[in-house]
């Protein structure tokens, strides 16, 4: 079966009272952010994943610019003001931590292979379960199938 570019285009959904927004950081936006804003999304993502210290203002500016790139990757294009309004609404409705988590999940999708992303989503689903013992069993059996 022939693969198409669109076969693996994972996104993160941001559902708010004003609508549903698709978050996806395309290669175009990665390059645009680097060229126009000197923001290296991959470097930022690595720092997040490694738990490196990021200065507060740098974090806010970087994640805001990345959010702007993510939200403008669908059919509708948003101005900076509209993107700021969407982010503020998200903070009010789902919290700043949940918005940041959605942005990081969209970064995961941007920088993982399809197989890595599928395993990540599987792990995420397992960790969301209320039954801790059952979640651990699934995690162990999932890990066995990876080898």
C-alpha cells in the first residue's frame, strides 16, 4: 500500500466554548518561527523533555509564538490578537497548565515518528485510567510488545 504525506498528520484538539481549534506545528511553521522570530521549536521541545531550566519570560514568549504557529496551521488563519484571545479563553476555561499540555502534545506529534507517536498516545491513554494496578499491567504488556 502506497503511503501519502497525509497518512500521518497528528494534531491536538483544543475544545473551547468559542469553537474547536486544531493545533499542529508544521515544518513550514518550524522554519518560519526560526527565520522570523529566532525560535527553534525543536530545541525548545528538547529542553522541555529534558527538564532543562527555561527563563520564565523566554518560556512565555516561545510557547506563545509556537501556539500562534500551531493554530495558524489549519484552514482558518488567525491574527496575533485573535490567537491571544483564544489562548486567554483557553486559560480561563481549561487552565494554563492544560493549555501548555496541549501545546506540548502537539510538539510531540511534530517531532515523533508515527510509531513513536502511536506508542506515546497508547501510554497517555493507559496513564489516564483510574485503576492504577490495571494501568501498570497494561503498561508492562505494552512494553513487552515493543521488543
